[in-house]
C-alpha cells in the first residue's frame, strides 16, 4: 500500500461480541445491585470479601444468579469498579456527576438487553446466552472507561456516553442488528473538564456536544436539525436519545483526537450505522478543528496561502494514492471527486505529524475499498502553508 494511504476502519457496527467462542468478557455483579453500588446516592449493598460488588447470597433475580455462578463475571466486575473509580477521582464535581449519569444509563441499557436472553427462544435467535450478552456489554464499557478521563497537552478530557434503546420486534424469528432484538444509539463525545489557564472550555464543549448529537440523528429525515436544536437548549447541551419512533438501526457515534494545542483542538467524529435488514453497514466522518480563541471552525484560509497551488498539490498526491488502491485503473479515478474532498476542512484531521484527508465511502471508489485517508506531513506542506498559523505546530511554537 502507498505509504501515504491508510485504509480507515469501515464504519458501521461497534466491535460488540455476539457469543463467539473465545469471547473475552467482562463481568459484573448483579446489574440492579451494581447500579446502586456504582452510582452513589442510590443506596448500595455492602459487598462481601469474595464477591465483586454484591452478596450473592441475596441474589434472587435469574440474571443476578447467573452472574454469581460465573467467576469470570465476578472477577471482571472488580476491574470495572476500579476503572470507574480511577476516572471519577480525576474529574471535577461536574465531571463526576456526568460520569455517574453515563454509568447509570449504561447499566439500564445493558440490563434491558441481557434480560431478554433469559428467554431460551430469544437467546437462540440472538445466538447469545445471558452470560455472553453481559460479557459483551461490559467489555465495551470497560474499554470506554479507559478514556473516561484523559489528559492531553494540559487539558483533561472527559468521555460522555449517551444511550438510546428501542425494541425491534419486526421479525422475532430473525432478529437483526448487533444487539439482536433492539435498535440502539450510542453517542460518545469528549468534553473539556479542565483547561489550561486562560481558556474557557464552555464554547468548545457546546459545539462538540451539539455536533455529536446532530450526527447521531443525521438519518432522521431532517439531517439531525431537531436533535441539534434540542441539545442547544438542554442543560449541559446533553439530551438522552429518544429512538422509539426512529427507523430500526444500530447507530454508533465515536471520536478520536488529532492535534491538541492551547490554540486549537482537532477532533474527528465518526458515524456508523447498520439499518436492520440492510446489506451492509455504512457511515461517514467529519472533523471539527476549532480555534479556541475565536471559538470557530478552522478554514482553508487559516492554513494555506491564497491561490490554487495547495489544492493542486493535495489533489495530485491523492490521485497517485487512489490509482494504487484501484490497482492501476487510473481511468476509474475521478479527479473532480478528489478535488471536492481535499478542499473540505471537515474532511481534514490535523495531528502532530501533519494533515490527513479522509475520503468517505463512495466519494472516489466503490464500497468495497472502504474509507481511505491520504497523509501529508507538515514538512511537505510547508511551501503551501501561511507563514504564521493560528496554532502552534510541534517543535515550532507559534
């Protein structure tokens, strides 16, 4: 593969396991009791020395009893509790409250799904036992908690997780989706919990929260406008997803960081969707490189010198990469489509190494080639960059 070309993970379903052999799980104590123990203020039950979060002698619900019989679940619950506590200790009081809210919503989300697997017919249709369901759901949550509080270049970022769930009983004999029998939305995005002196994070937090929730609702018929408006008015700009009237689909919104400086933060938001009954998952991504001083999105004029030279360079280099990915079929590569992509700042992600241009599904090649990105180093971009940038590049303070 061309050294400048990177195949991006195909958008769609999140990496949730559905009962395959060898699944690494996670564990949990009784979800009802863990809900109490993990979220202070709900009235927990004291835990005995041999169990993770609850007294198995007091477990009366079928799901709880199954958890008690699975030593892996019990041991892994300790890991969950430890990661939750570590993240909580790093956060501000406001951040702790938001983490508690996410944990509470997730526990209700996981319990509702896994409880259906107690029905033998549903478990068979879903190809998933209650234990496998718990392990899958908790493994995802363990992974999420690893990024619940992350320090980057003087900022402390908190991960926000929102959950929406609706029953999908359109075909009970052949349940669709990753979480069979349900449609869901999982929306993850960061907020700044602590910023370097002199930076007010409120504007950035608002912009990212609204963008993520609008992205999650982008298939609702109004391109997510109603979701964005609701988030804009809500306390903390957070609204729990309501998908009871939405089309049956599995939707994940997730993120990764690019360049983080005191002047600008570059964040990539990705949308993955699997419509129940569809031939394959789909999705898209967009980058929000926000200048913190003016609290606005980066534009091409903030980065490149005037004139067509920079666009020509990005297009020509991207053309070379696409010819290679299309196995030499240069006539199949549409340079106009490439040019349309490379000039869109929402398809750029800035990092300490350079600029990556994301090519969405179908933008240049067929679905089978997936999403692609072409990477440009700051050094090779230097002839086209402004002499003074609105943010500091690594090793070159601005």
